[in-house]
């Protein structure tokens, strides 16, 4: 049986992890490679790295970092943040990234999705959608939710699929960082409207939130950041909880 | 020496670093002499069948692969290229495995993406130490039908070939290079055949 995936997300700035990390004793909690290795050992199913560098200088640290991550871990990982061109993607994929996620650039230039799918294969192309509930409608937002468009999130998800996206990373801006649980309604609606896998994101605060989103929506993966970084939930314990509650997840093989 | 076939559809770096983690050095090459001499040849694969087959044929690498006598391992698209034909752009493939590669039915969630276990496993050196409940990482929209060379069956929507073997040709649909300990085990089995 195909397992539901648990995906920690790491924010990277100028080659370093930014959010506070306290879930495990690391020699250097700011080192994304060490953190990635620790998550892989905890049975994370995939990892997402989001580059939030504000400067070109900071961005230049990404490709060498991706190469180090690829050498260090034996699970798939996605890299996103600030990707705007085919060349950006080519550098990341040849550095060892399995997938890339595109967000604003795809909204501004939808043919980019098709271009990337043709060249690198759909399985490499994750379209990240930041959905925000505005006047009763989930619309696509940009710039971390600060700007909203009039484009309904469901419409955009379907268009992304048609253009060749291999997966949707759906973040509820309303719930992100609240710990109140995933937005089940939009996660369900998007999952039902596309045939590609959907990763639910934004709002995870307890193991029950993961159970709920897997049980009540068609998403096949769930992503969280703070919760894992601060050790509020440890991945092996989360997986034990999900298994006890009839959600199929990959367990760490006995050592 | 281990050779990883360099062509237009390989995630060669991931395979190379996975081998390195196991303590094996490898070369990424399309040089026929090196490929013929290698102790093991790995055909990785991420991409589309027709452009991959065209690329191989233009360089006569299709005939070279068929002439190999050492253990050869196809991964993902590599497995599909070793079959007779693929529905992906109606592509004539290498024909090592007498089976057809089909697309998962429309209106189902594809690609089949994530960790999946086996429906059944044969006792064979390639799968030594792997158990039915072990999860491996898959990403694919096409699958090889079950056939006489099927050594492991995975089920997603329907049962399909997760691992196959015909003489010295081995193939897996999952990505052992991205499948944590279980994947490492499979690669090690192949290298120690």
C-alpha cells in the first residue's frame, strides 16, 4: 500500500537554516546538512528546502548546499524559493535535487511549468500554491500571503496540472504558523480537483491534525516546519500515532 | 569497476552518491569500451521513453546494452526501456523483458509517488534480505505488466512489476538510490551478485 508521506520543511537563508532548531542535539543547528541527516534518520519521508535568501549573494550558496545535501541523505528532496528560470532548475537538478518547487514565477509565467516538465519531467516539478481565504473564496496569494490575486486556488491547481506539474504543495496562508490544524476544506477541494499528488501544508499543531488531514482529504503527504524543528512532535512518535489510527505510513525499519 | 550509463534521461548523480555511501566508486559514462569492461552497469532513469530510446539508438547504445554479459541494473525508466514496448509515445524498447509498459488508468492519482511495500517477493539474490513490508520510493506514471521475469510485485491501482530479472539483466521500478536503508540493501545485493 502506498504510504502517506511526512515532510519536514527547512527554511534556508544564505546557506544556513533559519528557524530555531531544538529537536535534537546537533553540533551546529544552523547547518542544513546536519539537520537533513537527522530528519532522514528520524524516518522523514522526503524533505523540502525553501531558500528565503534576500540577496543574489545569498542565493549563490544554494547550489553547493544542494550538492552537500544530496551526498548526505538517501531520501528524496525538493528545493524551492526564488526559482524563475529553466537555468535555475537545471543547476539545482544537476546538483542533486530530486524536485524543484515553483510558486510566484509560475503564476506570473504559467508556460514555465510546461517548459520545466518537458525538459526535466513532470516528476521534478512541484507547483507551490499559497491559498488564502478572502471573502469566502480560496484565492492564490503571493509574497507569503501579503498580496492576493483574484485567481481561485482550485482553478490554478487544475491549470498547473494541465501544464505538466507533477505535484501540488498547497499551503493555507490562513492557518500557516497557527498550529490550529490544516485547512481541510481547501485541501480536500484541491485534492478532488486534480489527479496529481497534493501535499497539505500550513497549520499542523498536533498528531491529530495529521490524522485528520489524511483521513478527511485526498492529500497524500503533509508538510510542517516549526512543529518538527522545535521538537513539539517527533517524527517517529507521529508515525506511531498515525499507524495506531489506521493511517498507513512508512515506519523506520528496526535497526 | 561500476559504470553508470550516461544518457539524456539519467539522475546519474543520485545513483553515484548512493554507491559512494556504500563504499563503491563508479564512473558515469557512455563510452562503449568502458561499459563493456565494467563489472556492473547501471542504467538509471528519470524522463520520457521515446526521447531516451532515440538517444540510445542514435549512439548504438541499444545494441551495446543488449550485448552486455555482466550484471546490468535498470532503475525506473531504465526498467521500462528494458521492456518490449512502452505506451509512452508508443515507443519500441530494448525487448529484454517480454512485457509491455502501460500508463496507469486515467482518472487515478498519478504519478504513483511515494513509499510503497511489496505485494509479493521471490527468493532471489537481488532481493536478499528485503521483506514484503519494506517500503521503497516510487515516482512513475507508467508500469511494466506482470510477466515471467517478474521477481517482485508492487500494487498501486493494480499489481505491476516492481523488480524483474532475465539472465544477467536486473531491473527495479523504484528508486533504490532514494529509498533509505531498504534501497541501500538492494544496491548492495546487486553489487555483490
